[in-house]
C-alpha cells in the first residue's frame, strides 16, 4: 500500500513540475524601455588658473553617496559642454576610475584636498574597463567631456572651487 501511494505521489509531483516549469509559448520577450538619465544641477565648479583668473564655470552633479560614486556618468547618452560630475570623498587617496557602461568620452581630473590638480586622465575611452588611476592622492574627481581640459587650458597649476546649490 505504501509503495502505491508513494508512486502516485511521485507521479503527481512530476506532472505538477512539468506543467509549471515548461513554457512552450512562442511570444517574444518585451524589452523594458527606460527613461534617459537627465542632468541634475547640484552646484557650480569654478576652474581657476594659478593667477586667480577663472578659466571656466560649469554646472555639476555631485557624487557623494556610495551609489552615486559607483554609478557616476554611466548610462548617460550626453553631457553638455558646460556640465560635469564632481565626486566628493572624505579623504585623499589614489583613486581608480574606469569607463564601464559610460558612453561619453571623458577627461577625468583628480584634485587633492586643497583643490590642487593631481593629474588628468585625458580622452578616456567609452566602455573601457581598464583602470584610470590618479598620479597621487585625490579627494575630488571632476569628469568633463573629453578634450575640454586642453581646450580650457587646465594644467598642473590649476585649482577649482565649488558652490553647492
């Protein structure tokens, strides 16, 4: 009697599994449409020449939370020529950035605690996963469109200041 009940139970379980796990439909899966990520101005950065003259003022988004720092400008389709993203860290250390899931070529500017330019990674290639390290400890990192650092004359004597909204 037990063997018969066991076989019936096993048969019911197998049939139930077969009906719930097999999908013979020929419908295509629909892709999920997402809204484009839009720029959200949270402050202004002034890029300053060593003589004190302002080289450029740009609007910035601030990357301050862990999520914002990890995501950065990933998945963005564009960035205005007067826009950027400023990453703000609690302390200075060598920083490593990469371009995974970043569609826009960028100049990545690394700044020390006192806003002194540490180094620049110019023309970072979209979707490249190679590390792009700073040449020394950096507390702030500014991402702008590729080529603008040269166009604006940013060099080792340049500094920055930020005004938050």
